[in-house]
């Protein structure tokens, strides 16, 4: 249900804006749109690629292994923390690193609020986590929560990976309780355009999965 061979994305991107204003505007525009379609009680799950890397570095994983570790972590909602531990062990990573890594997620279980979650990680990870990341995430959460025009919750999710490794900063997804899956997502991809043009352009985007939204609307008799 909700998985198609082909799909359409309703996409919104901001190019050339390096500050948090891009993330705040994108989350605001996307959630307002979904709210106007009548959806309530959905979640915007948010994380940061640099948080993922800091947690992996703190736990003792080598930098060249990060993407492999994140691919396994991305399965957390399907196979659970024990399943992730089992897969990481099968891939040959040290038990000490696996235990240290997964313990962080256990400690973060009840810290769904962005501000408290990143503040906790800042204390635990110390120099592994850039202070700018903590500041950015806190600013985004404060602004989004103060200005939101729809009924949703902004949730810090340290297990959120967004499989594409081109993301360089914040990443986010729309989680719909009725679907049991994401119906949209995006993030910051500052270095992608520069790969093609030779000139760095900050970039951030958010996409809504058109068919998944239509599926839910039809099921709700829209």
C-alpha cells in the first residue's frame, strides 16, 4: 500500500540561501499545504547528517564506514534495535562500537523534543558535535513551532537517515499515522549543484509524495 513503480513529487526548493531561513520556510510551506488538505496530527521528523556522523565517530566507527552504518541504521523502524545490532555485527564491526552507538539511541528514546534531544547529544558527544549544528537545529525548531499554521508535531529523530548521501545538513520527513510511512521528505544539499556547475550554491528542498497524499485523501472520502 502506497508503494508504486512510478511516482510524482510535488517539490519545493530554495537555492542560494545558506541560513536556516530556507529550512524554516520549506517546513512552514509544506506543513501549511498538508494542513489545508485537512490532515492533522502528523509529524515532521527532523535530523542532521552531521549529527549522524558525530554519533558514528563518537562510537568509534571509521569515516569510510559511515554510509554502510547509516544504511543499516535506516532499517531501525523495520527490524528494531536488536536487528540493527545483529546486522552491524554481521558486517564485522567491533562489538564495543556497536554497543556504544546503539546505547545513544536508547538514551534518546524519550527525547523527542528537538531542543532537548540536541542539547543532550551536545553534552554526550562533546567535541564530536559542532556547536553550529546544535544552534541551527534549535533555531529551526523554535521558529517552526512559533509560526506553524497546521496541527503537527516537530520530532527529533536521530535514526532518520534519508538514504541519499548527497544531503549535507538538515534532513526531514513527513510521517503520517494513517499511512504508517513517510509521504514526503527532503533536506539540505549544499554541494550538489557545485558538482555540475563548478560554483558552490547552497540548496535545500522538500518534496511531497503526490500519490500517497491522494491515496489518503481518497480513503478519507475527500
